[in-house]
C-alpha cells in the first residue's frame, strides 16, 4: 500500500546511519526478507516484481522499524 515505510538504522563505523524504503505509489508494498546474514528490504508491485531493493548485513543493523500505512493515508475509508 502506498505509505508503507521501513526505516533501517545501521552502524557505519561508529556513527549510525538511517535509510528508508518507502512504497511510493498506490498498490506497492514494502517486503523484508532475511537469509544468510543479509536483510533485504524491497519495494514491490502488486504482482510481486521488485522495483527497488536495499541489502544490509544483519550484523550491522541496530534497528529495523516497520511503519505500515494506515487505512486513511492509503485512500481507503
């Protein structure tokens, strides 16, 4: 849904850095997958095609915060 957002805070050598992956258009969503020490955050279409992907080493992640879209910002009633 438009409005889905994930914030990723990583340890970048002493200073934390924050990244965001946001579902930018209606019908898109943000998915998180894990495996083999890698966290992958992707913006995907309704059909599951990835539009944008960010990969992070799980040992460097300090926080991963999911902000789901509320029904009002997505245009639903």
